[in-house]
C-alpha cells in the first residue's frame, strides 16, 4: 500500500472516494475506494454504477500528478484546489450491477497519453468481482504535474 | 427500490430524489422525442458538497445524475444509462445557476444531451439507455 498524502486530493471528505492506493506504476494506478457517509447521493441504498466515475477520475488525477521523486508519499494534486477537471468521457460502459455504498471497490486508471495540460486515461471500476464501469477519460490539469 | 447488492442481477438502483441533493425543478416538459428540464442549483445544494471546498463545482456525476433523473421520469423508472458514447464537460457548473438539460431521442435507445445555462454550454454528448425487464424493476 502506498500512503496517500492527506492533501493529495483537493476534494473535501464527502467527495474523497479514494481511501488508499493499492498499486502505483509509471502509467497505472489502482486505488481502493469507498462511498463516504456524507456523499451527496448516499442514503438511498445501491447507487447507479456511473457514480464510480468520480473514483476513477480521482485515481486518474493522482496518476497524472505522479509521485515526487524521493518522497515516500504520493502528493497528488495537493496545493491550491481544484487543480484538475474531468473534461471528457468516451466509450463508457456501465454495468447493470449497482454500486454498493457499504462496500469497498477499486478504481484503476491507465495513462493513455498526454497533450499539454490534457491527460488521457483508460479507467475501470470493480466491486466484488463485478465490473462497474469501463471508459476513456480526459482530464485537464491546471498544473502540469510533478515530474512526469 | 434496491437497497442491497444484487450479485450482478439487473435490478434498478434507487435514485435519490432531487430534494435530497438540494436541487429543485423549475421547469419540465417532454414529448415523444424531446425532454427538457430546468434545475435550480443553489449554493447550499448537497451536490456541491466538498467538490471543492472553497471553490464549489458540480461534479461530472452530478450531470449524469440529473440526466438519469430525467430519463427515468421520461422513459420510465425501469430505464438506466448503459453507455456514454462521448460526453464533453465544456464548462464547470457553479452554484446558483439555472441549468437546462435537453435530451433528444435519436432512436435505437440513443439520446443526445445538451446542458446549458445563461453562461453558456456546460456539457453535451451521446448516451444509450437500457430498459430493465419490468418484472425485475418492480421487485427492486
């Protein structure tokens, strides 16, 4: 597990879906996610699978920002917030399986390209062995990341 | 209303109502091929909560939720968003806005979507919907 710096994501607690990083490679990140108690859509049972888009986007943001060389934690998008925006989703497929807000799930993002401040990723979300979503994402990062 | 994981069966996820996320409906109209709704998104709306502290913006899933809410009202509660062919989020949605979303039926389960306010276009795209068998939806 890779420690996640407290300020790695600019989101407040109700929207901070990533609880820890499971694996981090040069071009790939897998995060463990959970729906926070005060998540705006929490409280009415199962959620549509597309809600997992936010977790994959947060994972992609962490991947795009990258680790700081020599640092033991992932600084992510720490600093002035917000620094990253989801600007496009393509070829998204949502499972008919609902997202269980009581359970954990994983969000994986794979770097697919970068053009200036726009980062392209492929992403997936899984819960209990079932695919929730698969999509291509584009993020706009106001800062160009650390060293990547 | 589904309240528990269904192990992969196709049941309809409950969708929180607009009140629960602090959104109100200002206008709604539908026809066979078009659905248009105007939502009021006040600064205290829950869907801005913690996204981001001090600089609230509606998350992308907020727009998907509003589209989902419209689709279920328009096409029936047993319908869900299955795919997004492409969706662009052109301009962030900030608090205290009247957001108009227009869905146009393109046939074969396809819809086009445009979201706009007086400040311009916030998003657009194409999505496909899936009808859940009525019996399963009623049991959920």
